[in-house]
């Protein structure tokens, strides 16, 4: 059965509106090539260009924020690395310092004990020499009381030797006493420093742990690849815009076809 031609086929009014098949061909090619801007619809081209302009502006702001975030992450990471470099594992340093001080304390106590032992020996020698000097002095006195001057002189000579020996030992004993006092004072000072270090060890350990945590967080932040996520976000937005343009185009085509059908029905 032959198709009846519309009565106004020769009028210019009909030529102003292309047929459905003529319009659909460029639209179809536009969808296949994803060239949404190539649609023969000025409204669609304007809307699409406006959306793309907004997309570029929004993407630029988002990219600037991400660049700022990456820069901040690098600054934090460098600061944390500087802290750790200055500390050089402070937890181990403080433990080693306490260990070294304990070793020094042991050595100082051993030295003090040795000096004390030597001091006791000197003191015993001094007391022995001093006692002998006193004894020979009494013997000299006793000899004089008995009228034996020769024996008294001999006793005084013996007394002089012991007295000189006691005087020399007394000088050594005084010097050694100064050494012992210094050792005792330094030992007590070292003991107080060790106690102070032990009390601060927990604080140093907490500070070191905090610095390590800050470094790990900075490394995690620095390893985040924001460029790939941003690219996927932009690609998804472009695809959504293309789908919206397709929907608008189909809606426009359906409206135009309906108008053509009404025109044909009215003028047939």
C-alpha cells in the first residue's frame, strides 16, 4: 500500500523542520562518537558548554585544594623527619644513657671501696706509728726519771722516727680523705642523675612514640595518590553530563516528532 504524501510537501514551511530520519542520523553519529556538542540543537550546545565551564572551574578549585593538602602533608612529613633526625631514636638513647650511668656508678662504687680500704690501711699504719711514737716518748721519760740519760736519748731517737713516719702517713691520709669525699659526693650525684633519668624515661619514650606516630601518619598521607581519584571523578562527571545530554536530545526529538505528527494530522 502506497504511503500518502502530505498535502504541503512542496511548501517551504515543511522544509524548515527536518524529518525524523534526517535528524536522527547526525544524532546517532553524535552518540556513537560521544560528540555531544555536535548535536543540531543550539540549546543543548549552550547547556553543555556551560556545564563544561562549571566543571573546569570546579575541578580547578578542587585541584588547588588537593595541591594545598599535598603541600601541607610534605611539610608535616619533613618536620617529623627533622624531629626524628634530631632525636636519633631517643628511646634507645635514654636507655643506653641509663645503662652507661649505671656502669659508671658501679665503677665509682668500686673505686670508692678501694680508696676506703686503702684509707683504712693508712689509718691503721698512722695509728700504729703514732702509738709507737707516744710509747717511745714515755720510755724516754721513764729513763730520765731513773737517771739513765743514754737510754732516754735512744728512746727519743726511736720516738722521732715513728713521729716522722706518723706525720707522713697523716698527710697521705688527709689527701686520701679528700679523694674519698669527692668520690662519695660524685657517687651520690650520679645516683640522683640516674633516678632523674629513670623518671624522665617514660616522658622521653612518650615523646619519641608521638614523633614516630606523626611520621607514620605523614608517610601515609604522602602515599595517597590524589591525581588518579581526581581523574576518575572528572571522568565520571563527564559521563553523567553526556548521559544528561542524550536524555535531553531524545526528549527534544520526541517533542519534535509529536509536533510533526500533529501538523500532519491537521493538514492531511
